[in-house]
C-alpha cells in the first residue's frame, strides 16, 4: 500500500510540473546522461523500468523463500 501511495504522489507532482523542467538537460554525467539526455527521460525511466526491475527482484526473493505472490 505504501508503494502505491508514494508512487501516486509522484505521478501527481509530475503531472503539475512545468514542461520546461522536464525538457531540461539531465544534470547527471556519464552513462545516465547519455541514455537519458533530459530530466523527463530520466524520470520516466525511474518511474517505470527501474521500479519494475526492483519489484521483480522482490518477487523473485519471495519465491526463493517459499512465499506466495504479493498480488
């Protein structure tokens, strides 16, 4: 429940964020800037693919210990 609440809060905040901020150049250096040249692109990655990866890891961990699905 906490994950859904926090994720929903971030979605709300991003929905009211000025487009110019999302189109701004990513301040990170190196590979992250190469892959995601804008702030919006980096945030999209963190809000989707990155989170799915960690949720998948948690799901695999649960199954390793014989726990059922969280869904």
